[in-house]
């Protein structure tokens, strides 16, 4: 029998060790490797990126040469602190970043830009540095340039980790509509990380976007009075589902630090949301983006009533400075809604 819980009734308590243990690739990238990446023969930069990352992986964990050893080793090894994958939407950057993580022995961390900023918010900057500087490799997926404060924070964090000998790897977060226009993020990234820029090797990955441009069309929301019956059918084999009133869920998220959203969803196999509405408050929207990312990481299908997901954020937000975040959230929630209603698996 399916168990029913409410996310709005969960208040996860998470230790520092538990937070850090959550920094690994999501299940959809849990077993990828350089061998499982299929470079497009028409895009030689993709095969070149694989070779560059394999070389970088071999350098992780080796102490920097000093004195005469440095003089003779400099020609053989690349002493740069980091590598940056620059490319359009959907060319396999996360696959390659996760492959790097899998190829390197620990201790190591893999997370999105937002997860690292949330970690700093939960622990403090100094405690985050002290924890991560013990690692050999820190991977930062979807490095975001839309919030100056967070970018400065991450630049400082990366600088201190590099000074401690930690190797860094990052990917860009490029809007799908920019693909093919030559508007990649490497120049912006190098400018924003300032003194670290010359320590990063930039690897550009060209390729066709395998996903749709523009917002995907979500399935029609279900009538609210039919939602519970639909959930019984769609989630008949699920272990535990979370059923929530959307407004109550939004209010509850305000009291749970985003760094704990992964634990908030622990053990949940499907979610049901009553009366989804358009979000017009920026702070509420940004929290919800984090929840959407964690749901997508765990591949949790969604059934909902109310407005369709392409109306989840107001028109002003979809045209504002956080467009990339909201576009990503709508795309991911739509994929999860399709999975629940038409038995599609999100790509």
C-alpha cells in the first residue's frame, strides 16, 4: 500500500557530515564515464574535451612540484588549478564533469553552483573552506553569472581552495536560446573569477542542442477533484508519495534552508501538488527553483492541479535577470510531469 506524507510537515535536521555527503552526481549521472560519452564526429571539440579531462584527472591528487622538481616537471604536467567546460545547452557538459568526478579517487565533491552557495549559507564561509580544502577535487556544475554577490562569493571560495591545493572543475550555465549565436560564457567566467582566471584551462565544447529550444509544453494540469484518484493509479507501485497544498508548501520552504531540500525529499517516490499558482515573489521563486533541481536529481514524477508549469513564474520573472534559473526549473518540472502523466522518462 502506498504511504502518503506531506513535505510541508517535514523539517529535516542535517549535520555537517550529512550535508557534505550529499555532494555527488545525481542518479542520472551516477554511473557515467568518459567511455560512455559519445562524441559527435562532426564536432571534434567534443573528443578533444574528453582527452583534456582525462589528462586533468591524472593530475588530481599529485602534489605540486617544487624547487628543481618543478623546473623539470613543468614541461610534463599542467599545474593549473582548474578546468572549465564552456559550451551551449545540452552538449554533455554535466556528463563529462561527472565522468571526471568518477575517474578521480576521493575525497571529492560534486555539486551545482547553487548547492555550494547554499552550503556556505548553512555552514558559514570559513567552515565551508575548512571542510572542502581537505578534498582533492571540487566540481561545480552550472556556474551561474546572474547574481553578482554569489559570483564574488564563489570566486573567493575557489581561490582559497586553489591556494590549498584543491583541483577545481566547472561548467557553464548557458541559456538554450544563446546556442549557435557564439554567446558562450567563458569570457564572463574568466572576468568574474578575476585572479583565478589564468589558473583555469578553458575547454570549449561545440555541438547541437539535443533538447528543444524555448519552453517545453507541459501536460495539462489535472482537475483538482480528480488529482487524488489519478495519484492512486499513477503511483500505485510507489513506496511513499508526498501530497501537498501548493501554497502551504511554498510557506513551508521559507523555513527550511535550501541546503536541506535533498533531505526533505528523502524516500519520496512521487509528489502531488494541489492548486499550483503563478509565483510572483522573487525570493519564493528562487527557493522553488532549488526544490525543482532536487526533484529532477532524484527523478521524482509530479502530478498537479492549478496552472501549467509554463505559467509557474510570472512573465516579469521569465524576462528578468534570473531567466536561466526559471527556464531550467520549468523545463525540469515539465519533464517530471510528463513522466507521471504519459509515462515518459525525462531526458
